[in-house]
C-alpha cells in the first residue's frame, strides 16, 4: 500500500535509561532515589517490570482481593508477564488464571539467587497452585560471574563462555544447570536473556551466541525435554544487531547438529504490525538465516501503556482493551504459538502503567478483553488470511479470518485509518455472533449472503513521523459456528476396469452438528491415490470440481479416496473417507473421455 517501513522504540525509551537492579547493598536492590525496587535477595525475584522504569516514589504494597469478574477457561496460547507480583502471592496467580492465562513469564536472576532459592521456590509453588506454567527468563550474572573486561549499563556479560558449560570457570552456565535441575519438574521452558538486540546485552553478537550455546547445553544436560527460548528480540530495532546475533549462531560449526542452540524464537511485538500495513513479524522473520526460519515463535512481551486521560503514546483504558484484541489476533494470524501480555499488574509503576489489573487488584477493561481473547480467538486453526483491500473508501479496514477453528470460522474486523470504513463480508452462515471487547455479544444475521461491517476511524496515533495508529478502531469478532466437517462419498468402481481412464465422481453432505449455527456447505476437495497398495500420494488438492478422470497403467491396481473441506474450514478426516479401488485390465482400452484428467 506504499506505506514506509519504520521501526520505532516508542514506549521503550526507558530501557537504556533505567537503573536495572543495581546491587548497591548486600541484600536489597535500590532505585536512583534510594527506594527499594526488589525484595531482599532470595526472598522474591527481582522482575524486569519493576526496574524498566524507576517510579518517582516507592510503590505502596498492593492488595489483591477477589475479582468480581468470573473466570474463564485457561487458554493454551495465552500468558502474562509477572503475575507473581506482589511477593509471589497465590491470589495474584488466581487472578491470572481467571483471566484465562496458562503461562507466566518471570525473570530468574543469578545475582538474586545468591542468598538462596526461597523466593523462586515460593513463586513456582504459587504458580503451580493455579495450574500456571512459568517461563523463566535467565538474566543477570552474579558479580563474581562477570567478565570484568566488558563494560555494561544493565547486566554484565558472563565470564568463561569459551569454556565448557560445566567447567568451574564458567559460573553462569553452571548456575543455569542448577536452576533447571532444581525446577525441571515444574518449569519446562527457559528463555536465555532479554532483548539482546538492545542494551540488555553488553557484549558482541558472537558473545551472545556463545552464551546461548553454553546455556542451551546446560539446560539440555539438566532436562533434555526442556524448551530453550532465544531471548526476546525487541521488534525490528537494531536490524544489523539482530541479524548479527542469528548469523553468529549459524556460523558455529556445532550449531546445526544441536538445533542451533535454541528451540523457540522469542519476540517482543508491542505496537508493531497490527495497526499498520507493515507486516513487522514477517519482515523480521525474513532477516533470519534460512536454516532458522522454521523455528516456532513466541511473543514473550506485548502490551501498551495505559492512562485514564489522553496522553501521547498511551492508550485510554477502553483503548487498551481494543488493543489486546487487535494485537493478539495479528500475532495469531502470523502463527505465534504463545503470547505473553505485558503485564498482569502495574508493578508499582504509576508513571507508565501496563497492567490488566491495577495494583489494588481492580481490573481494567483490558482484563475482560483478555478473557474475550481467551474464549473466542482460536488456539488452533487450519489456515488464516488477512486483507486490507476489501473496505471502502480508504482500504484501511483490516479483516483477519481464521478457518477450521474449534468455533468454526472466526473473523476480526478493525480500522487502522482515521476515515470510517465499510466492509462487505461474504457470509458462510445465515446467522452468526458478534463479540465485543467488553464481553457482550449480539446476533449477526446476514442478508442475501452478506454482512456489512461499519468501522469508525482510529483516533489514537503514535508520535512517529508520519504517525501510524497506536490503537485501531474498536475491533469486533464474528463467530460463524460450524464445527462439523462434511462427508464425501466416492462412487463405487468396478473390480476390473476395461479402460485406462478411471472415472471418479463423488457426492458430499454437510451435516449440522450439535451447537452449530448452520452448515456452511462443501467448498474444496482433496484427493489421494495409491498404486498396488503402496503409500498414499496426492491426486489433487483444494479443487472445486466433483468429478475427474485418472489415466492409469494396464495391469495395475489403484485405490482412491477424496475428502471435502467446508466453507468454515472444517476438513473431513482421511480416516473417515470411503475408499474405492480397481485394477486396470491387461488389455484395457486406451480411449478416454474428456473430463478434468490427471495423468499418471
């Protein structure tokens, strides 16, 4: 659409300026003004959220009471950051569970663990009590584990990385092994560092690659089944640095034989991609060396700052709710396997609040929107599409549609431009359900096979030049519930065919399943064949015809099956497809009629 690609660090300016867990006293971490940012070492983890931006005054101790909002089922994709705040309170984890979160991301600090593991033990126990799985982000070497030759502003570079992970001269990697060994029955994913394309990593790209390698080896030695996550890359910032990190890993001669020393790529999305024509995830993924592009991606941070009054680069409370639906749907459409919202609470930060909850436990509208996402946006789908070219007058209306989900066809509509848009959607069912960020629902009837969606203009734009929208128009979700696959029946073939042309034709029914709003009808067909009882091979894929001819070889046995896919994306299981077979006679006729013909 001619949009200029821009990457901006709005909202993260404080990363470089922040005072991050300065170890100015033996037992506490202090901010610039002397206020305590982290609990006594070993009693509670020092989390990134409290130290990314130093509050003007020490935060008061929050209280977490029971939520008035009913809980929803935990979602297998969704997580949050720092549900452990405050003080690993099991009640905080109960609130995360009520939101629908299945995961919590928390930093595990080597420096913070020097006086004992008690704080982390309490954290893991509190999370386990609510069926929440911890993603542990390993950071911050202890002072005696630092490479003194490398200066740093946030965390030091570990020393001894050229040595084996279990060498006594490599204390960082030994600590990684100890952490995994201690918690391997509870924690199954370990992220190695945070935002290494920013100032959090003070070393070179090659040094990060070596640190990741040693950490990977230590993790796998303690728990071969554990997932190792590459430290979350912050958006598209510092492209050269980001590419250099990946290139350094690929250059290691031992990398290819060891899964390139990570299982999952972490990424910090924030306001990139969902509110723009620019597909930021795909752009950054294209920077990866080809051998890494098949790695799964997790969004380990994504959020927007919120205030109760209008402020540049912040969202209002209701806008934060809108932001969650649009940002998460974009991440899902790009195939992100997990999504961790930044963050569960404000973490005592009144200057830049981010939380689904205020620190007194009061839910913001975003809490309900998160629940809506957990309930209605898919944990799995067959395929998805995103279009900007369907709305008028400006083609700024975004439609993201998921096919073959547990709820049928699910679409999300919102506008990224300032001019109101109208979009006409082809309905697959005569009725559906609208779902809104506040949790309300309404019937969605169609007229003449169509629905007309009117989207107001986006009103919150960022401070870039020229600006993109920070928050789009309030999104709406459309559920067209058809979860039952169609059934295709191939016509019977003779045991022996007297022609080399085997004519195949089939009929399809699309039953109405329990709870479905309708049957969307057959759409596409896949066909397979096998020769003399061998392996199944593709005959055709995603075709719309219901008959074809197959040219075979005399004296050969052929077996066929066809399945249907309906307009909601439900595909008939191959196991339920009927099978027909025939053998072409040795003296079969070589003449054939003109149907869509597949020659073999």
